[in-house]
């Protein structure tokens, strides 16, 4: 469910869990572990990618609804560990948004250093409110850094989904490209950054990512909060309604 593709010193981690690369316990843990291990394995940059048409549809709600409280807490602990791994990565990360990226898919992009999104009828957004959840604190900070406080609040509070053109114009993604060029453009950005003097580049990168890194600390405490939220009446009702809608498709 997670492919490792080496491009010299750039490691591409490609989500491969059909049909929508949903983030369940196994994929979440595998992606976190791969990101954490990459620098020690010689990677100087990372590209996160999916298949043409889909980066990730977000959390694997169907699988998570089967878990008890301990299982949900363990999942959220791993999920927020994944977010911290992206935020604190000592090597740059580019998100190759190869298609749709709602909720958890958008999270992967927003937390990365750079985002290239496929042109076409694809959508990206942090629509967690629709299913009774909240946008993670670190992601809220990252989004504010990208689009500003006002636009970030509107996107999160109203669970807005954006097309590629809108997301690019707003600054939520840095670059747009034909779907079959998204990964190559992400690799090109990595090569451009890696050609810079490395110590100076990392020093500047660390400065500008400091607020994001701080907001992604204490994943265990955030996991506890989300576990309580997950089992709230409102969230359970919203999740059930989501599953009913999906069953009719």
C-alpha cells in the first residue's frame, strides 16, 4: 500500500491503496515510519504522491468505525505522529497532489514544503467539519501560513473544497501541472532546493517552519482530544450519514 521509488537522493513515497488511498491504521503507520526513516537511509528530499486522479480521500472511515476506543486512540496517536513527522522532517518534502485531496489528503499537502496539484476537475480542501471533526492544530497553522488567517478560517469553518485553479490562485498549492507531470514537477522542485548551499537552506527552512513544528508537538494529547471527539454523538451521527451516502454511490 506504500511504494518506495528512489530518484537518486530523492525518495518518492507513493500511496497505493485502491480505490482512494484512504488513511487507515496500516497505511498511516507505514507512511509515518517511511518518512522518519528516509533521512537515515540517504534521502535528501521526499516526494509524497498517489495515483493519477487521487492523492488520498482522507481517513478510512469504514475501517475506523469498527475500532473500539483503544483502537481509535492508537490510530489517532499514529496519525498525529505522521503529521509531526512531516512537519519536523529534516529534509524537504514536496507533495505531488496527483488528483483529489479532501481532508486527510489535503493535510499531507498543507504540511509539506511545496505542493504541485494536477490540473483538471480535481478538488482539495479541509472539510473535516462536515463529518464532525476539527482540522488538526498544526494544519490550521500551516494553512494560515499559506493563505492568511481570514481565508484559512473560511476554508476550515465552512469546509470548503477548492478546484485546482482556485487553490493555486489562493496559494493553497504552489504550482499546477498536467496530471502526468505532477510527480516530475515535484521532483524538479526538490532538485532545485537541493542545489542550494545545504546549511543555509536548512537554516532558513527551519526558521519559517518553526510555528508549524511547534503546533505539531504533543501528538499524544491531541490524540486524546480527538478520541473523545470521535465518540461524541454529533461526530458519530455525521460519520453514519457519510457512510450512508457512500453506500448509495
